[in-house]
């Protein structure tokens, strides 16, 4: 009837075929609604696939949803997750990891000056630092990075075969060189690792006018900004490559930006 309604009246075709005219119109309306819904679904699938490809296949539903919102698309995370399942798309997830080594008694203790608020509304108000472990064919490489809590950029970092305070001092000096002159009493927030509670770092921080800040022992949320960065760095880059030597790891691109 839909194909022939341009040639014959709907009323006549309904009488000949012994169907109701209202039933035909109801069917036509449902088909139009389903067609529009399918078109919207295809359009969303294309946008989800585009953002997934732009992330080099690393983003999952939450981050693609955020990108869609930034692009002005009103959609919830569950709808994006269904679109990804339809297309066989998946984001990358973190791996379980146990920190090697043993606990060392803290030489210095500092109060928490951030209290999980990393962005203080301006540059060089709070810096966040931490260590992470990168494995290669020759063993471990230790990476220390310092990020600005406001811009979330890495402003200083250092790598080495040993996890010691010297790596923190090198990263701090690199951060100072990136920034130049510093405002009075920049906060440097870290966890309670032995490298950050050492007398050596405490004296260096006092000399340059940096106030040390630390969260509670064993509470990862107190240094969540650093932990989030390590997860992104490893999942989206490091785990996707193989490094035979420490020299290859030291040369991998860690962006330093103001």
C-alpha cells in the first residue's frame, strides 16, 4: 500500500486487501519514527567512532561522553556505552601492579595543604609530584614528574635506574627552570614515600621557598591527580610499546609544557 498509494487511493486499497485504513496510517507513523531513530543512532555511532579513533583507541564511554558534551551533543554515558558495544569498540584499562621495595621510616612529616583540591585558581599555587615504575628489558626505570595543579601540565621530570631523592631534586630544578621566578611559597604536594620525606628534599624545598604537603599514608585519593596521570601515561602510551633498554625509555616523549 505504501508503494502504490501514489497510484491508488488508500481507502480503496484497504477495502480490497481487507485491512483498516487507520491501521495503515498507524504503521506508516511507526515506520517514520523508527527511521528517524535509526538515523540518530547511526549519527551517534559515527561521532562515537570518530572520538574513539582520535584517542588512538584508548578512550572508553566516560571520556567519549565528555568529548561529546564539549561538542554540544546531549547524550548520557550509557547510550555511548551501547554505541561502543554495537561497534565493537573498547577503551583501554589499567593493569594491576604491586610496588616493589620495602617501607622506610619517614625522616620528615608534613601536613596536607591541598586536601584533594589541586586547582587553586592560578598557576604555581600547587605542584603535584610522584614516582612511577616503568619496566624495560634491562629492569626498572623510575620516573618522577611534577605537574601544575591549575594547568595540569608536566613542568618538570627526571628518570633514572634508582628511586632516590636525587630524582626528585632534578625534577624540582627542571620545574623551576621551566617557570623561572616563582611566587612566594609554592606548595609541592606528594605522598609519604621515603624520597619525599627525606631531610635532603626538605632542606632543598626550604631553600627555594617551596612548602611541602603530604596526604595520609596509604590513601591514594590524597594524591589522586598524580595517580590519574600515571594511569593515562601508561595505558595510552607506555604499555603499547616495548622497550629493550633503559636508554630507550629515557628517550620516550614525555611532554613538558607551561
